[in-house]
């Protein structure tokens, strides 16, 4: 590396370290206990007990290894849980026998190490691919712009596989670019990271177009023969699948392998059909476009980013990386536009972050002390300068909008325990009613899984991911039922039953939640109600403590 490149790398490391530290405060919020995770981030709540289970060590050596490998939550791949477990292992060593009670610290470490750190590293690699660190100012500007993208900021404030997915995807692009049609070890490294991306979340397989175009480009440019391209293409697939198997050892076990396939099938079914009711693309995009504009920019800016990426793919000296990024992004756009019905703002992040890095192409249009080739002649220089000024204004305007969104996200994350209607509902319920029940009294509670219940020594708290119905309640026999108003309102609509993916389940939910909506669950009395939801106490407990 040259002196300029080293200085640039040093400054990016300093900025990245500051950025890493900024997220510590918001990432401490919303994690005082495991149940609180379900209030704000249901995915975290679902994943959390499984990573703790992996580090269970009060068993035989065989069982300890078995628990570490057979992680049971197969909706996401083993690399996510493997690195998550490694990240929190020092907490177990330091805290000792009570380490599982350190929920806030554990979740902080998971969010920082599995999402924030990979995000910073991914941005750094993308900046290198676009600027090669040859200019400190250009590299820092692009680094800051990418770090402040709202979907990345959002992704930095929870614990989720997308941080690692982005990192592995960027490394795949990095090694394909580094290979530069030599089809050597860097090409195979790219295959390995494609495997890790696919092993983490199945959409890592979306690299098929980038790799296919890369091979065809090599053939057209006579860098490789058709026969050899076919061989290295097969080798790429072999390395990718070997990596998937090695990084997901449960695939070697027949029972677990079937469970993995079932989980992946369920995940794709939910993405393509919806969770409870059949969805259509028109309904999805009508409701989701404002979220796209907020997190990725208005349609003018998004088109501008795509145009710059296309220009970079046609004329830029970094043509290869821009072409690879465009292919990677295109598959994402096509899939989530035409085949997915469930939309979240972070779904586009693995493709959008590299795509937005293509704005670095604009730096090559800036004339230096010697006019750039594209700016030869007074008229061309005037035109280029005019376009650059217009582009700069657009980027500055959009950046200011991004920063406002980032600030809103961070403030919400930091203050959400104070402002949460879920938590306030429980506090009022506890202060006005549950405080009348003796502390030593055993209480079995059912809660809709976003409702908060503070853990107590003699309380057992249950939830069901499929929500409640009368058969479930009759079997569980809870003393207290907490229902969200949003669920009662949603599941009590008859049209939802008619359009349900599973009619039988929808019908059972409809009967129960309709009664809850009308404040009359059989065998229970309404104890407390506000805008968040309802609390029903069993007739037995009502007679003992509230009549």
C-alpha cells in the first residue's frame, strides 16, 4: 500500500471505531430481560434462547458438542449462530454460573459484533473497491455516506443474520473483482463466501447472475476458453456447496437435514404467500413504497443511483465491480418485486449497500490538476461540471434526509423502553391490579407474543407463535390472558378468514379474538384495557382477589 492508502485506511478505521461506539447506547435499550426482546424485536426473541442453549456446558462432553452443533433454529444458517455463540462466550467465562441473567450485556455484544462490526467492515471494503483508497477525501466522503444509509443504521440496532449476510456478499464481490478474470484462488474464495452467504440466508444464492456474467465476460474477452469456463463454473458450484455443508454441519445428519429443508420451505412460503392471509403484489407495494422512500431515497435519487452504476459499468475504470454489483442487485429487485409478498426495509440492504457504493464512480468525473480524459475541451468540461454540481446537490439533499431518518431511528431505539405502550400497559396492570395478588401466588400467564410481562419468581409466562384459540386456552388453563388490541382487531375480521392461508387455524383464531375484541372471553373477566390491549383474569382469580 502507498502512504496515501495507509493514511486513508487509518482514518477509515478511526471513523469506523467512533461509529461502532455510537451504537452502544441505543443497543443497550430494549433488552433488560428476554421477554422485552419480544416487545421490540420478535426475531431476536425467537433466536435468543437457541444461542444460549448452544453454550450449555453442564453436560457430558458429547452432549456439550451436540448442543453447540445442533442449534435447532433452522430458519437461519449455522454461521449466524456459530459466530453469535463465539461472541458471547467470554461473557460466560467472566460472569460464571449466572451468565444467562446478563441479558442486556449479552444482547449488546450480539448486536455490536454480529451487526454493527460486519456493517462497518462491509462499507470499508466497498469503499476500497470504488476508490482503492487513492484519495483520502473521496474515500472518507463515500465511507460516511454509506455508513449513514438508514437501512444500515436500522440493521445496526438489532441482532440479525443480515449483518453477516451483507459482509459475506461484499466479500464475494471483493474476491471476484480481485480475481480479475484469472479464475484462480480468488475465484474460489468468492465461491466459498457465496457458500457462507447462502448458508446464513438462502438468498446468498442470488449470486448466480453475477458469476454467470463474469464467466461469459471472460469468454467474450478471450480470457478463458468455453471449456475451461464450464469447468471453473462447476468448480465454483462445488466449492460453494462444500462450504454450505461444512458451515452447516447439521446437513450431514438426516433428521436435522430434513428439519432444515422444512424451515427453509416455510420461510420461502411466508415470503411468497404471506403469513396469515393471501397477499398480492399490488397491495404490498402500495403500503410499502413510503418505507422505501424513507430508507433508500425518493424515486429520483434511486434512479440516479442506478444510472450512475450503469455509467460506471459502461465507462468507469472499475467496470467489473459495477457490473457485478448491478447483476447482484438486479436479482434482488426482480425477486422481491415479483415473487415476495412480505416486505421489510432491510431486505434490500445486501444489494442496496453495494449499489449505493457505485456513487463513487462520480469521483472519476471530477477533473484534477490535469483535466480528465472525459473533460477534454471547454464544452465538455462545462457539461461535466454542471452535471457534477447537480449530482452533488441531489446527494446533499438526500443525505440530509438520511441523517434526519437516522437520528429518528437512534432516538426511538434509545427511548423505546420509556415510550413503549406495551411496557406501559404492563406497568399499569401491575400497579393497579396484579399488586393485589400475593407475591408467593403462582400465576400462569398467556400473552400475545408482543405483550410485555416482567419476569417474576412465581410467574410462568407462555406464548404461541400461532396465537391463541379456545382449544389452546382450555389446554393451557392460564390465570391471566393478555391480548393485543391490534391482534384482536385483525383476527376478528371475517374477511380474513375467507382469505386465509390456513382456513381452520384462521377460523379458530377468529372465534377467540372476536370474543376478546368484544371483551368477553369465556371463563374470564376483563381486568384492564387501554389502547394497547386487554388483560383478562380467570373467574377463579377474579373471585379470590378482585370481586
